[in-house]
């Protein structure tokens, strides 16, 4: 006869294993993350702006807007979600569905020659920015630290600020169908805690036998640094 103590222990261990598996599933969609604690991942291409990591953050040593600085990750993505912290926000942004030739959608943080207080979009061709689109000003002050989550689904681009459930600004365009995520800077602002997912993160359905199914993903450790 199996003792109650053994049954209880088995149930406890099984519950812990299930919780751990569920946690893995929740983060299984992540294909890249960088916290810059030991430098920058070598996957950052650092095409222009001489980007570097120091003090646990990543920034352009030579910020510029003509042409805009550019440091990309080597993933060609359509739908995606990216989260990051922007420190000392001033004038910079995130490229979406972009390429190293300067084509893509650009979300600007602050902007307006380091005087802006919100978010807006540009559609960029060969590093030539189009008009300011769907600006939402008055969201923060120059020099604040902010958290962004940006989701791209189909023709819809949405930017969420500081954990808000509703986007601060959106853009609808069919101009680009896929491309790279990259960073832009025209100020001393820096980024940290970058997490990239190929699509907005969801829990995958249970696999055979009730255990969560874990897709194969690429993992990059903090040891892989420049």
C-alpha cells in the first residue's frame, strides 16, 4: 500500500514540473533577448552610429539623423512583438520591417530635435523619412525612463507605453510586409532589456499527454557578447 506521504510528494513534484513547463511555454516564443549586463550580443549588426554597451545599456556613440543611425538584428520578421526600456528618452526610435538600405517603418521616441514628448511614426524609403504620422505628444518628459511594447500584426503597428493595455499610437500601412527590427538614435538615450518575439506572445496548446508543447527556438546567452 502506497503511503499518503509518498502520494503527496509525487503530487507536489508533478505540480512543480507542470508550473515550470508552463513558464517555459510562456517564454518559448522569444527568439532574442539582450540585457547588456556583459556587453552587447554579437547579433547586433551595428551598421551605423558605432553602437556600444556600457553600464548595462546600449547606445549609439555617434547618434545622427541624416542618415538615421541603424543597428539591426538578423531576423526577417513579418508579425512580431518587441519590448524594451528606453532610458533618458530624448530622440531615437525603433525600426520595424526594415532593411540596411534604410527602408522600413520607424517609431520615433521623443524626436523633434530632442524636444519631443511623445511617439510618432515615419515610413522611410532609402533613409528618407516621410511626414510625421499619428503623433501622440505629452506622454513623457525629455529625460524620462520609459518602457515600450510594440506589436506588428498584418498592416497594423501598435506602440504601448509603460505597460498600458491600450496603444499610445498606431499606424496602418501595407508599405512593408517583413524585415528587420533595428534601433535608431539621434541623442544620448539608451536602451535595455530588449525582448523580441516573432509574433505577439501566446501560450501554446498542450501537447500529447497533456504536457505543454515546447517549440524549438534559438537561445542566446549572456556569454555571447562582443
